[in-house]
C-alpha cells in the first residue's frame, strides 16, 4: 500500500519561498504519477501541479505557472514542490496525491487514488 507524507509547510512572508516534499513509502514512485493540490478554507480543492515519474513531464495550473516548480528525486522516492514568489492567496493546506499510471499528468483530482495528510502553508506578513 502506497503511503504519502507531505512536509515542508509553514509560515512565510509574501514574496518568500517554501519547498514542500512528498515522500512515499510502501512502493516505489516509479509506477505512479504525482499531483499537488491545495485547499483554502471555504474553498474547493484546487489542482496546481503534476509530474509524470516516467517521463518527467510536468503540468501547472495558471495561478502558479512561473512561480512553482515540481521535481522528483527517484533515489529518495520523493517529489518536491518548490514555491517561489508566494502570495497571500497561496495560503492553503497542500496535498500530494498519486495515481498508478506513471505517464499521467492531468490535473484532475478524481483520478488520484492515494493522498497524503496535507501540510499547511500560510503566506502572511
């Protein structure tokens, strides 16, 4: 059973940076695609990025393009989300999720079966 654990969240000032990690156990990520999602209070969950572990292809939602970068470290069985130029509207709980299709990169949360517990990101001065 694949288990995902996010880490790296915290409080950061506007314009600052954070790097989130999504570390997998129970299986190698080689067989999965990973998506990053977020949910702000009172709002629906929003897809923000994805990466195909096999091809390395990535996809980003418009609100984070040019500011966020998703990457993977196969040796550490970990996917990262580097977040730069953070804005107050980026405040949310961030989740990583996995789909057992290593070439998948679509931003559709219904297609991801395995989810982490989330990590809080707060952007505030």
